[in-house]
C-alpha cells in the first residue's frame, strides 16, 4: 500500500473529460458470491480512485494514463485488472488467509537496485535465487548481470565470479557480514555455500563500506542465511541433473522457547558418474561428494532489544578429476594416468550479539566473533598443493546518532588473525610456506540523510597489520536525487590486501607450467601488498513505459592499482608472480534495463564493456580470458496465483561473451599454439517451475541448451605428463547442455 | 570549570530540574501519505534538539525523542504547523497548507478517500 501511495505521488493530476467504467466487486470462494462494500478501486500510477458502495458497485472515470485497475480491500488479495475496453466488469476478490501477510499492491521485485542508499546496492531476494536451480552461492549470480560467472579451469568444474572485470579475490565476500570467502577458501568457497541456505544477497559495486574491512576493492557481496525464526519448519529440496549430479537439502527449524529457535541445515551432493563427451580421455566434470551441515541458533528478546545468533558449520568436500581411467589407489603420482584429488574439510563457528537500546532505538551495539579452520589436501597429477588456514575474526560496532537521526554514525573496531601453512611443489620436492597475518583496525562511518535528495556515507578506518603496515582506508559514497525516480551516485575509496598467490591460482597446478616467483623482499611470498583505488559513478532512472514500470541503470567504475601482484601467464611454460611495475587498471561500463513488459512478465537486458589492462614484463596487455563485450538478457514470466497460491514460473537467461584474449602461446611448438582470441560464446538457460501450493513446487530446467562447448578444452590432453599440458585455457562451457529436475517441499 | 557548571546547574535547579536529555512524546499529526511523512519528520528533525521523529502513515501518530534542554514541544509543534500539517487541536496556517502537494491535501475528503 505504501508503495502505491508513493507511486501515486509521482504522477501529477491530469483531469480530462472521461468515460465512466462501471463494475461490481464480489467476495470470491463463496457458494453464493457476496458483494464487497468499501473496496478500493483505483488506476495504477494515478490518483483516480473510488470505493465500492454497499452493493459492491463502483463507477470510476476512465484514465488515459493507466490501463490497470487495482482492486484492494484489507484482508483480501489485491488484484490488478488489465482494462482494454470500457465495459462493465464483475470481479471476485479472494480473501487472504493470514491478515498479517504483507499486502503487496505493486509487484514485488526479485532483484532491486536501491534508489535510496548512498551505495550502488543490488539486493537479490529468495525469489530471484529460485530463478535457476542455484545449487550453490556461485551459481546464484547467473541471473544477475553485475556479476560474471566464469569457468576457472577445464578440470574441477569450478566457477569463478568477477565484478567490474576483476576476479573474486578483489571482491569481499561475506556471509552474515563476516568476510568468509577468502584465503584458502578463495577458489572453491562459493561452492561451499548451498543455495537453499541463502535468504538474500546484497551486492555493492565499488569499495563499499569501511565496516566490513579494508580488503574489498571491486565490491562487496554479503549473503544472508536463512533464519530459524523465519524459515519453514521443514524444508526439503531434491535435485537431479543429467550431468550426474544429485543433491539433497533439508532444513529443520524448531522453536525451543519463546525466545530461542534452532535450525538444522543439511546438504549433500554427489556425482559419481564420469562423463567424457568431448573424447579427450579426461572427465568433463569431476566426480564429487559433499556433506555440509549447519546448526544455527537464534535468540530473540524484542522487549530487551537483544538478538543473538550462534552458527556451527562443518564441511567435507571431495573432488576427483583427471583422466577417466585414473584410479587414485593405483595411479597416484605415477605417469600411468593423470589424475587429481581435492579434499577439503572446514569448520566454522560464529557468534553474533546485537543489542538495541529500547528507550533510544538509535543506539545499537553489535558484536561478532568468528573462527574457521580450513584444510585442503590436494594433488594435480604430480603436483601437490596442501593448505591449512585458520582464521579468527572479531568485530564490535556501536551505532548512534549525532544530534538527530539525520546524522548517524557507526564506530567500532575489529581484529583478525590468519595462519597459513602451505605445501607446494612436485611430490618429490615440495616447499613449505607458512605465515601469520594479523590486523587490528578502528573505523568510523558517518551517514547523512536529508530524507529527500541527499544521502552521504563517509567512512574511514585505520589498520595496523604485521604484513600490510599501518594505513588509512577512506571511502565515500554519495547519492543525489536530482528529480523524481532518479538517483545519481558516486563512490570513491581504497582497498588493500595480501595476495594468496597459490590458493587464488590453483588452476596453474593442473598444467605443466613452472611457478616463477620473483621475490622482491616483500613480506608476503616476497611480494608487496596489493593496493588499489576504486572510483565509480552510476545513474538510475525509474520511469513508466506504456504504463508499465521500468528502470534504466548506467554505471562506470575504474579500479586503479597502485600495486598489484601480477599473475603473468604470457609464457606458456611458466606462470610468474611479481610486483606491478607500471600501470594496471580495470574500467567497467554497464547499462541495464529492467522492464515489467506485461503483467507477470519481467525483462532484464544488460550490456557490459570491460577494459582491463596490466603492465606485464612482456608489455601492457589486456587481461587474458576477459571479454571486452558482454550481453545479458533475462526474461521471467509468472502466471496469476490461484486460490491455493499455485502458479507457473518461466525463466530464461541468455549470456553472450565477446571474444577473449588467450594468453600467449607463441613459445610452444605449432600444434600447441592457440589463436590470439577465443571465439564468442552464447549460452541459454531455461527453467520452468510449477508451484502447486505454497508448500510444494516442482521445477525442470536446462543449462546451456544450445549445447555450446569448447571442442578441446585441455591442451596436450594426449600427453598429460609432457611439457605442453595445460587446463587453464577455458573461456566457455566444457560439458554442453544438461537438463535437471527438482522439487521443493515446505511445511510451515 | 566543571565544578562551576555543576554549581550553576544546582543554583538554577528550579528551572533545570527534570530536564530530560531523551524526553519522549507522542501526539497526532494530520497527513495522508509518505510524502507527508517525510515533510513532518524533516520539520521535526530540523528543529535543534530533536533526536528521533517518526510519523506513522496509518495511525497518524508522531513519536518524538528530544532533548528538553535544547527544545520543547511548543517549538516542535510550531515547526510542524509551519510546514502545513494540522495537529489535533491546532490548525496549520492556510498559507502553509495551501503550499502542500496536491495529493497531500489531507483536509480534502476526496484526497483522503484516494489513499
């Protein structure tokens, strides 16, 4: 209702002599339909409205600006009617079962670009997450154009995300606002968060807030997990795909006392059938097994203003990749067959306590403590890579106001400790790398909101780290509304991080490349910390196109590296790491149009342009395997709900990637040389969901249904222990089309 | 200096007694929509000493937290009237009311109905 009112306000009065539309409203679901008196009848986006009389009759002047008539009444489902001709109508309004239910009078958006926040913030809610099967957090981004989901290598089936043309290490990925996908978890961490556990995702483009730390450079992603208080009592999701993958997700939530709730979240997936469709003797997707358990406790005492969470999560993930005939027991480290095993165990324990002063609701204290231990034991052919990473993180935030709630601030401090222990090398000759990293920081963030045109967030933090030094991280985000339904935003800020060169580039181990580490006396593998500045502007305009809601967003971001640990793939027999000497930047331009084309039909079109260049020793080059042009289209159609809440949902996503530069292979013999650029790639995904009732739904879908794939993704597959074996030249899908089906059952 | 201040406060005890830094108040303010809400809350918050102002679109109740040392209800109410919103027993000046956006004209039956 509120939304409608706001929308109504945006449209000035227009009064022209009009015809009258007459009609009568009844209560549905009754054997003998009763007229409904007092129902609101009005034209969408206008101020023209009326109320039905005692017999349910109404008469409303026709509107030139709107063809959609809204009929609403407290306790009834609001309906929108498409009026094409002025003739009398009879309409039946369905009562809602639950009066507490939020009345949605405009359509609810599954992805929302914020008009009001000072940051360029995109929120994806659970409805968006259901648009594709979303087995894990990584795949959730497939329907969002701000994030690219790429293939990391030809072996592990790992998908990597990119934002503003930069890979995931430059994105701070947090779960429940604790930075989680980092360090040892950088490469596979997103696939360790099951999709059904995620309640919503917030994506901030640009450096974002100082509160979550100094590590974010391209942007921030925060995934909120399902809360035991709000999640269904029982939730079951079963999924099976033609590529051999099966999944089971179960959530069980119970109320223990009025204030204490607990939820048990279980996830298991397995793929034990090997596929080699491209006949290169290698598995197209690895064999995999994962068990993932989470127990979440939530304590809520609203009278005292206390909300508290305790999470315990255990993960055990095993992948086996390589040649189809590879048998780990017989062939490990031999040259019979090439194979790889990646075993990961992880334990997370985190607690959160927030207290809001009930007398002064603006005063709030929030404390978080998080501990994780991550252990990966792996080998790739004859290369070994083991990493053990322990992290302790704690943060306290105090929020209050300065004078009035127009001026808010957050202040706090955090402490982070990381211990890394790595074993790297050919199995006969490994090297150990061990390091401790700790940092303590204080931060202050001020927000000014004039409630109308301006919203400004200015933050600064000072950190002291044993490896990164003592430094300042300033960040500024501003929103200005020049006219109605518009939002103009700018952001500027810096970020700094230590590059985990092995963990972030594990795909190099599945190649014959030698690691060339150019030690320059720095504290992290002999290298210096990465430092970058990020600048961005964006503009968002909402408008009505043929009487239907639309919005257009345009943004431009630039990331400038003061120092970067350059990962140089330009020599085909090695991969080099060295400190940046010269320029390195990423320019990103994106334009996105969202349009509610017809009732229930939403379209999203996006185009992206990237210009990412780095000074390598061999010259200033475009970053390899990064397309300059990308096009994205998503169409979603949802039918009207029937009385039980049953409806159909159709969703389709098309992704087109322009040509991408291959790293140089000029040094290889002719049969192991690649062209300069990759071909273009277009993939199409489709999903159909049939919701039978709120408690039960079934979905089927197809990924990459046009069966687009790379013919020979692995270089030197015929000679995996030779000098030219390389699995890193991957620019598109390997497997081709795959179909899946699944069901979701909920008990509330 | 501090002692002096305390002394002063004690001396003027009769006037400063019971001055609450976080005084609360709640009363009805007339209006209809979210635009009214922004206008009402902004008028309050722009008054020095007002910490929180939240007006409910449905119930028309305004909840305030303010510092009694810096302002009083009379000043806050005046600020609300000056932007064109009636209180339960006091009407806003016509001039202020007339300058409201068309859809915020809460004295008009038709406008009320439309919301």
